[in-house]
């Protein structure tokens, strides 16, 4: 029902844009007939506003996957690079939280594991808003940073990696079946980040999923003051991770058929952020790039997301 409501809203927006374009064309004809140059500025402004609305709608139309309109969980994990990598992971966390706020999403920190000296080992945030998953999934993969390290005396050039995982938030999905006997729930004292008093009781929850194979998935949540709330959030993350794993398996099968498959490991970065010897952010999937690294790190990543979405036209997501 929610998807039908959003589809109806899209149709209404298309109809409104059609009316805007018709009115704009009439205004242009009127200005030309009366040779009234004073209307040029108004026409140009209206045309630019309409163009932006069309582009925004075009991006939403590209978000047509079965779960694209859902909320999302975004996880960051520091990779190779020691303290530098953990600092890089924290820089990415800040970037995505700022991006979510710019997009008008509700952003909540679900879990965070601090680094030994600086930065974070891992973190998970929740993004709530229309098409949060469809937008954020473009960011999944390995992000590489090249810079002069602030953590060694020689200030030498350092390459750091971090892995970003994006999961759809679902209450239920036919692809996901979780049997009670396959999960173990442990509780422990939260280590902060959840507000005053969050770490005074055993409110944090760790869920271990072992489906009868050597493989296991571990999810922790400690942001809420209530153990029950943390358990519910951790289960949502687990369902999202299992669903994303199945969706990724299908994407990889399609990519293999097209001869495009690349494993998402720390040797296959999807984007590089250069802070030395020059400043540049380059997406290796689309070749989109910008020299304004600071704006990107401040959350201005929509151009990268839009370039990626446009690159998928004609392919299944």
C-alpha cells in the first residue's frame, strides 16, 4: 500500500510538471509576441527550477528496485591501514551522517566500536526517509583514502581502506527466513554513544546468527536505553543483512552473465579520495570526479550517487 501511495505521488508530480512546462511555453510565446524583454529573467528562473524538479523526479524513477523506497542501515568497517584506516572510517561516518541530514533523512547511530588510538573500528547508522536504501546503496563497496598520515612522525603518504555496507530495512521479506534456533542473543553493558545513563544497565544486545553452517553473522546494537528496543533494532539489521546478501547474490549472477563481476574486497575500491599529492575524489565505476574533496567529506555526495544510478540505466539493479 505504501508503494502504491508513492507511485500515485510520482504520477501527480509528473502531471504537475507537465502543467508547469505548458504554462512556461505560453509565457515564452507571450514574451516573444509582445517583445517584452523584462520577462526573460523570470522565464530563466522558472526554467531552471523546473529543470531541477525534472532531474529529481528522474532519479526517483531510477529507484525502482523492490526495496529502493525503504529505510536503510549503513555500516562502515575500517580495513587495512591501522589507525589511519580507523580515522578514515570515522571520516566516512561523519560524511554519511551529514549527507543523511542534507537529504532530510532521520539519522540515528545504532552501534559504534571505537579505535584504539583514534577513529572507529566500525559503526552502523540508520537512515529513515523515502528512498533511503535506493539512494544509499550506491555507496556500498570499498572506499580508499590517500593522504599524508597525521599519525606518524614522518608524516608519510598513507593509503587507507574502509568497507561500506548498505542494507534495506524490512519487517518481512520472502527471501529471508530466520529460525529461532539459529540465533543466540547476548546482553551486555553499553559503552556509551546512547545518551546519559545508557551504560548503567545491561541494555546492549548482541545477536549471533548461525544457520547450521560454519558461517555466522554477528549484529550488535547499544544505542537505545531499552534492551528490548536494542534487540528489535538488531533483528532489523540482521534481516536487512540476510536480504542484502540474497540481493547481492542475484546482482553478482547478472554481473557474471555480463562479464562485469568484481568481488567487493579491499583490493577492488569503488572510489578513491586523494588528499595528496593533489585533491580529487574519483568514482571508478562511473569515472565521475570532483576536486572539491572537502565538500564531499561534508556530505555532498549526491552527484556521485546520481552518476551511479544513471550508469545503471538498461541494467537490473
